C-alpha cells in the first residue's frame, strides 16, 4: 500500500499531540487507491448530496485539503472538512456535520461502527499493510489442530485481507469462521434469511451473530462459547471491547505492525471484579451525573431517559452533563456528584477511573445498581443499545407499587443503605430540606442533593445579578492576541518609558534645589579621586 493510516489508539480522556513533523503526506497519484476516491464519488452522486462533510482523525488531516479539492472538482458538491471532533474520532460526528448543513458524511480511518440515524455515512477505512502469509503462519502456530473452532475478527483497517486469508486457511480448517464488516448496520439479503432461519435474536443460542459492526455465522448446533477468537490488529480499545463482551472465549491476536502473534492473557476475571467494585460505588451514590459522551450514536437519548428513570426509582438524584471530551479538570468541577455514568460508544465506555475524583461507570453497571430485576452474572454488556426495550438483553423494571424499603450492607463503607427506594406516592411540600424521614430502620438521614451541596460552598460560581447590572453602550474591545494586545507596550518600550520618567523627575528635582547639581558633581569627583589613590 502507498501509505498507512489508522488511529493511534486515541482515548476519550487524553489525546496525544500530533505535530506536522509526525505526519506523512500521501502522494497525489496514490490518493485514489488509499482514500477510495472513485467509491466516494459514487456515494455522493448516488445520494445526490449537495453538501458533504469529510471527517478525519488528526493524523490524516494533512491529506484532507487535497481530497476535498478532488471531490469538489468532480462532483460539484460543497465539501467541508471536520477536524477536531466533539468526542472520540472513531464515532461519526453528526452534530458537527449538521452545523454546516451537510447532507452526508464520509468518515476516514478507524471506526467503532456504531449505528447512526440522522445522515447517510460512508466509511473509508484504508488498507494498512499486513503480511497475509505471515498472519496465516502465526494462526497455524496458535491453532495446530485442524479441527479447531475459531472466529477470525479484524480491526477495520485490516478487513480487506479477509478474502485472501480465507482462501489460505479455509482448506485446512473446516471449522474456521470469518467475520464480515457491515459498517451501515444492515445485512445483505441472503445473510438476513440465514439469520431468520437460524434463530437470530436469541442472544444465548443465536447462530448468526451481528454485533459491533461485525457479522459471522456459527456452525450448526454450536454455541459462541465453544469458539476461540483470533483478532488481527494491535492492542487497543477494539480488542478490549471484544474480550470484555465475549469474556467466556479464549483470545489470540496478531499484530501486523510487528508480525508477532500471542495468546491474550488479560485477566478478564480481575477486570470484571473491578467493574463490580464500580457497581458497588454506584449503589452507594446518592447523586449521579449522566454524561453524554456521544451525540451521534443511535438511541443515545433513549438510554439517557432510561437511566434517569432507573436512578429515580432507586431514590437517587440525577443531573445530565454535556462536556465534550472528558478530562480530570472538567469532572472535578462537580464534587457534589458521587458517581458518573458515561453514555458513549462501546469502545469509549470503559474508562480507567484512577485519575478521576469520582468513579465513571457504564450504563450497564448503573442499571445493575438501580434495577433490582437485573442481577450480576459475570456477563458484560458494553453496547448500551442492548439494554433498551426490544433488545436481547433488555430487563424491564419491576412493577410500580408501594412497598417497604429494603436495606443491605455496603461492601465498601460497611454501612446500611437503602436499596431500590421507589417513591411513587405524592410528595408533600415541607419547609425542612436538611433532614428527610426515610424509614424506621434508618431513622433520619441527611439530604445529599447537589443543591444542598452547592449551598454549602464558599464559592458558588459567577452570579448573574439579573436586573442589577446597568445597561451600557457597546464599546470597541482590545485587538490582537492575549500575549500582546495592540494597546500594550513591549518590555523594551516599558524600559525606555521608565528611564524617560526618571530623567523627568530628576530634572524637576534639580530645578527646585539650587546648587544640588554642583554639590553632587563635586562629591562624585572627590570619591573617584580617593578611590584612585
């Protein structure tokens, strides 16, 4: 291939700085091969798109201008370049595209393949170089038994080798299964028919699996847990997402960059226990912050509403935040929040919370903490769409009815806590807000709302003072950049000004004290003469 492009493993929380020296520009004669110009032109013309947004990750922006010029010249469509995305670059940024009134989006580079709803999307993954024969040899070393049952998964930038790799290995391994990339979330007709006949929709016994933009068909009478997984791609959020979701399957991986293969030894059990600890933290929490980590993944508003309902049924308070890319300073501004739940794509949902002042959980973990009908079984769900009504992992809330509160022991604090507090009775207005009668077992408990926490702060943010600030006419502001406004003087100019002011003060003083100049000159001559002696 003429060039290599894929995400550098960019995480949601922290992005690496990409400088112009680290980028390599693609030659013009290779643009069609690398960025699939003909396929892109066909997509624009087929949809009769007049405004098209091109979404690039940071490492591909250096080629964006050349691609935009080619597409605009051939299709006569108005082309816009989306650089810095609001969230992870693996997700389609529909919000930024709608700001320019785009009719469609072309997403370049790595992608999580999360379904979208608003605009038509074309994915251009690229073709990272990979030694297919070396990959096949490593597969044989890891699975010497020809009867091995293995599912081959790819990072999207290596999916183009599927046909050649299948041609090499399918003759030797009769039980090998090759996954297919379905970026638009749709099945072709024959595969859809197989899904219906094979019982697709039963998550535990489905023969045709469609998940994370991949599609593969299991052998007759076999379950997913009986298969091993062979992943082609480097270590990153995609592999972690697969291993957490299919945690009962053994994983192996082949890194095309190094040409080495290995059996993955990630302690899934330890990772699951760490997530269970976060569930306990969510159960102890009284104030929950729902963070919208995506505005483009389908049904994100539906899951936010479901989380609000689950949190309300558990007797907790919830607040919704939209803050773009997450970082520690942003999250530290709301210390009244006990735990955050991040609504994002599957690859960006699992965050390492060690740097944050408050834990960050997934929608699945929050539902376990709040929905008493759902139990922890060791199964893990990273895609929040699987929790919604109609999905295979949906668990409805218990019937709305008045019942006594239950108490259990917190595994973290060792204190009694009220679980699944359902407040369906009409709330009476009380003048007292600092104490709340909960039940006879817990007696009185302090209200832990964000409002009461804010009232106790010494600094509560900027005050609006509506109606108190006098209305004034607009005046011209300062010009320039923050380091040097036009009305500011430089350090050299400041030094000259100070010297001139000192000389002025000296001349003014001399004019008012007769004989001062002659006296100081004589003293200076005397001191100099004595020093020379």
